[in-house]
């Protein structure tokens, strides 16, 4: 089930996939599932610094993946 | 009973989907190039107490610290897995470039320490604690990895996949190019680079398992042995520039890149926006041998953490976790 949250990161153009840890879970983003959402501002701050992800702090809709 | 040869030991590994959920099938099967492997790590001490007979107290188990540590030769097919483990995050692009960048929260892994046909110990909820690479002229490029787990299980069923270890080319020193300050001087005769996550285990009250682990200070340190061709490094270290004549309080730093490339599609590149030199030594060789200077450095804190150190592995595998075999 997709994770919902106030903060969203997604794969940048040209990146085929990415993996990182969010709390206790291993997250894998792919072209079919390119976004991840969280309510954790510290996690978002870290993820949005990654060179292969772009972030937005705006509330997101049900289209988000995770 | 059959005697077991000593060169059969292997380590299997796979990333976990979540903490507390051990992987069921490994993706990687690592060979070792020296002593090493896993240790359930029961902590055994003596608890002193008075005794009229003056005998030493019995031993007591007070906890466990499961660890794995092994060394082997760097291969392009395996290094993306190791780089992601120590850095924490990875991105895959093209055919096939894997960029590992540092993040605070490290993935959990399951590892199996196996003496084939005899012994198999599984280590759960493991995190990479340190990864070092080193090489010198006329030698291979080796890595040493140190991993801490939260629990160990003895006598588990031995994995059957991957059936074989990676067999692609082992990297060696002729594949190395070190570039500092944008220039590759060709004088680097040896190097070492260590990424340390300073992982701390939080033990709690879960018996001989631990509650969790957490990464601490991210520290990257290295050494280099350079063919001595002049006093530039010495003056940069003490004075801040190759032409300096006065000492400075500044720490000299410059960009750093270490590439180990078998080919354009099979390579590992370590890149830092800035390394700071912490030591330089110009030794005396009374036997008349040429001078090889010794340098020590660490990466410099960056506003964007990824610029501290990025590891880019190019190989023929779709992701960092894809099995090499």
C-alpha cells in the first residue's frame, strides 16, 4: 500500500530507480513507482538532498506511490 | 568424519524489505581472500566475587554483538551492493550506473556465514559499519567490510542460490587513477580509503538479540603513498599553496577522485568535492631508495552530504541489489 504524507520525493529525470531506507522499511522507487511520501520532516530533509531525488513539501493526493 | 578444507568459506547476503524481516533468499555470494566471516559474538566476562579458595570466577555471558567482517578483491559486479550498504542510498541509471550517496538511515541486510556442508549461521538486521578499499602498485584492489547485526541464528539451512560466486575480473592497481585538484599526476603508488559509519548497537532487554542499531558520525579517511617529485605537497599542507613560504592556520583541501576502471562499463569511482590533508611525511631512506611521501586525508564536511563522498559503480547489472550470477 502506498505511503501517504505531507512531503513527497520522486525520481529525477534520467534516473531509472533508487533505493533507500525510510524508518524500518527498504524503499525501492522505479519508473512505475517513482514517488515516496512521508510525514517525517527530518526524513524528507535528508531525502530531498539526494542528487537523484526531487522533493516537494506540498500536500499530495492519492496518486502518490511508496 | 571428513576433514573440511579451509578455503570453502563464503558469505551470502541480501537486503531486507524491513527491519525484523530477514531476507529469505540471498542475492550475493561473496568469497573471502583471507581470514574473516561472521561471529555471533557472545560477550563473555567474569563477574568477580569473594571466594575462600582463591579460584578464578566462572565466565558469564552478558550479551552478544553479532558481527561480520571479511575482505576480498573489488569486482564491479559486487561493489554496487557494498557501496549502497555503507552509504545508505543508491540510484540506478542507464546501462548500468549505480550512484551510492550517504544518508543517515542505513538499510538492513541478512547475511549467511557458511562453511559449505558443515556450518551455516544467519545474521539478521545487519547494517554496514565500515567499508575500506586499498591498493598498491603490483597488487590487487581489496575491500574490507565490517557489519553489525542484531541477532544470530545457528544451524540454519544453507542457501542454495546464488549457486556461484561472481567471476568477473578482479580489479588491480593498473586500473587505478587518482585525480586531485583536477589533475591526475600519475604518482600515486598506493592508497587506502575507509568509510566509517560508527554504528552503535542499542541493546535493550531482548535477551541475546539487540533492539536496533544506529549510524553515528560519517567519517571518510584515507592515506596515499606518492612518488616524491618535489615539495609542492609539503608546502600545500603547511602553507596552503605549492608556493607558500609561511605557515598557515588553514587546512589545505582539494577535490578528490579515485577511479578503478577495468573498462568504461566496469568500474568504480569515488568522488569527493573536497579532501583535507591531515598529515604529510617525507621519509628518509638511508639505503638510498627513492622517496615515497605519505599523505593522510579526510573528506571535508559539505553543505550537501552527497558531495562529501559519492561512489559510482558501473557494471552490467540493473540495480545495486541485482545478483551478479
